């Protein structure tokens, strides 16, 4: 139960703000973002630890609640205290923390906080300036409010699954769950806005975030079309030729793939010239006139000729690395970029220059690189916060030093399983 040093308030846009994070794993990211911005975020875990710690994946495949990679990523910079909210003593202690807090985050089933006597009205009675943010699958009210939902269910009911996959088969899911993450980010944005409002007016407020609605926001104009101009965006195989363009977008490289907009702007002329300069242009393509090239680049142009050009690019691009192709394409004014995998991102020169990946010290592991610097702010930079906390790591600091519990009472509460 050793206390990890926590970066003091005084840096970051939210320096001085205190946040109590009661969230389940589907909204851990909300508190992480607020901690990055300088808030002191205290994660409230049940005794024994947040259940989400036990669902992996784990560093080095070593299953342990302290070794959970998702916990590491989304709880960076937080403190941890343990508290049984199902007990009367636990609820009373939370109310004492609420009296000193600026915001509370939670993502339980709608109504659970009220069942404990910890709904917004209960908390606001203790602290009228409090901002409370609830993140749930469908919001706190409505016919779906009590429905359970996985990330896939949110993707389906929110619409992204409709847009995903190939047009010649049923919809498919994205490989990585992401729609509760969108909801968590929305929770952070609106919490910050409400904290600003509270600082100006002295009035707190309740924020109700629906993951389904945030999933719909990711559809952008696909969701608005039927209501504005009657259009309905169709699913299409990404990178394949379409009715608007006879050219493919994805091409092989020696170490992966690139995306090249062959028909955009002067891209087709650039590709032809590039192939010619490299002695990689087949004779039949070399014989094309300017008029014929202009025609194939137009919507509805001859598809067989476009496919022939794509085949020539396939053969040539496959001999070069993604980096070589992206650098050389600039000389020919072709929009060509590498398709990066996760390993590529850690070596991306632009991300390295921007210091997107930053080291975090872990006991026994040394420095572990994290994706961290998600925004640059000249006056209130993001904090280099410490690693995610161990279970109950800050119990003594919070309960004894900040709340002022006598040591004897802390021991009794621990023995009773409240802390």
C-alpha cells in the first residue's frame, strides 16, 4: 500500500481540479484525459481492484490485475483508492470525498448510483458546484436505457456496422472495440465544458453521455444525408475501383501497402511519368496519347485501361519499400502514403518529432513508451503523468492525509472490507 508520488497541481489546463473516477473499463479513458490535462483524478476501486483489471490483455502474457495493459493505458496518471460503495460506511466516505471534489465520473448501469443513494441529486446536495458525468450504452433515459451492450452492439445500433465491409457481403465489425472510447472522449470534453461553467457560475450540472449517439457522430455526413438531401451513402470495398473512379487506391509495397490516388489531380500523369523514368512503363501504356490519359482519369472512363495501369503500378510498387515510395511520389506530385501498422507508428519521423510517444517509468521494467502527447498547448502543456496506480496505492494519502481519518478507523474499515 506504498504511496506513489503524484505530480502536484500547478501544471496543466485543469490544474487544481479534483475528479473522482468511479468508471468501469468502458469509460476509463475519460479520467485519463482529464489527468493528462492536469486534474487530480482519483480512481475509486472496489476492495481487491477494478474487475476490468482481470480481462486482459496482459504485459508479457502474465495474467495479473497489476499487469493489465488496458488498465495501464487508460488509467495513466490517476491515483487509486479502494472503497466498497455497496456499504453504508463506503457511501458516507464517498460523500466526504465529493464535498471536496469538482467532478465525478461513472459508467454503471443507469440508476445504479441512485440505488446506492449516490445519484446526482444526492451528490449535489453535498456539493452544489459538482459536475457529474454518466457514460452508458444508451443514456440514462429512453426505451433502451436499461439494455446491456457490448461495443459491437453499440456499433450495430449506432450505424457504423452498416458502413463497414464490402458491398458484396453482409456488414462486418471493426477489429478493435472503439465506440465506448468515443463515448469516453465525449465525456471528457463535456466535463471540461461543465467545469468551466461551474467556475463562472458556481453551479454544477449533470452530464448524460450515450455511446450510441457518439457512434452515430462517427458516421458524419452518412447520418445526415437521408435527412437533408435524401441521399444514402453505400458501403463499398475500401480501395477498390468504384463507379466514380476506375482506379484502385491500395497497392502492394515490398514491406506492406500504400494508398495512392492515381486519378486525383495530376496523379495519373505523374504515375505514367514515374513508370517511364524507371523503365517500368509497358509499351502499350507508353503509346497512350494525352487525350487518352485524360479520358481514363474521368468518371466512367475505360475500366480495362485503368486496370492495366493499376497492374503496372502493382508490379513496380512491389519492388520498393513504403518509405521509398512515399518519398519518391512527392517528386511526381502524387498523393501516395504508406499504410502504417502499429510498429510503423512507433518509428514515424513526424510522430517522433512531435514527441507523441513518451516514456513512463515502471518498477522492474524501466521506461515503457506510451502514446501520450495528443495535443500541444503552449501555456498549459499536457503533464507527463506517472504510470497507472496499483490497487489502493493511494489509500493512506487520501484517507489519512486528505480526508483526515484516524489511523485506527482506517484499519477498522480495512478489516471490515470497506476499504
